[in-house]
C-alpha cells in the first residue's frame, strides 16, 4: 500500500560514559511494541579505555541480538561540565562505531527535538517526558532509570519524525 512505511526496530540510545540508556522499540504504523529497555553500565574503577571497550562490546551485543534497522541517539549536549561532555562524546563515538560496523544507520536528535516530539513542548522537564513515554507506550509505570526512559523517548522521536512530513520547531 502506497505511503505505508514498513515496520522498523529502533534502538534508542541515551549516550553516557558510566551508564548508557537503551531502548528497543518495534514500530509499525502507529503501533509500538517495547522489546527491551534498560541501561548498560561500566565500572568506575576501570580505565576509560576499558570502559569504552565495554560500551562498544555491549552495544555490538545489543545490535547482534536484536538486529535493529536504525540507531537513534541524542546529540551531545555541552553543558557546564566540559570533562563530562568529552567523556560522553567518546562514548557517543564508540556507539556510532559499533553501529556503523554493523551497517546500521545512526540518526541524531537534539534534546529540544526529543522534548517537542514526545510532549509537544520544547522545554518539557524530565517528569513530563517520562509521563508521556509511559502513556504513548502503554507502560504500567514510568520506566526507570531515567536514562532508559530517555532512550525510549529518543526511539519514539525517531518514529514520529520518520512517519511525518513536517519539520519540528524546537523553539516552541
């Protein structure tokens, strides 16, 4: 049927260095099925190089096990803590490498686009986003931890963007 997109498995990633939120969401039209969500963690007492290797291996494992069609990630946000931003940037690159090696395209969304996609408001707070994720995905409770809820929101953002013909205005 013309205009109907095939179903897609989206791997949403909320990048981090110590903890990476992930969510696997299968979407078909306007229906969603949450396959899995959670966090990948790296131990603080190991070198940054070993932690990056662990991130790479864990993401590759998720990709191999679930065979997503696309990886959707939050763009890096440079706040006040530059050191943290650089660490997250390294993790971001490792996730992109794992995806690219697996021939999985990677798309990026800004925090404002994620907020407006999920809540309709570009300045929504975490609680508003989490409540909408719970409602849209028909979950019994708000997903925890926050990184996993963010990964679900990122996956939803990709689905909404892919299924729409309009551009989001994150200034709303």
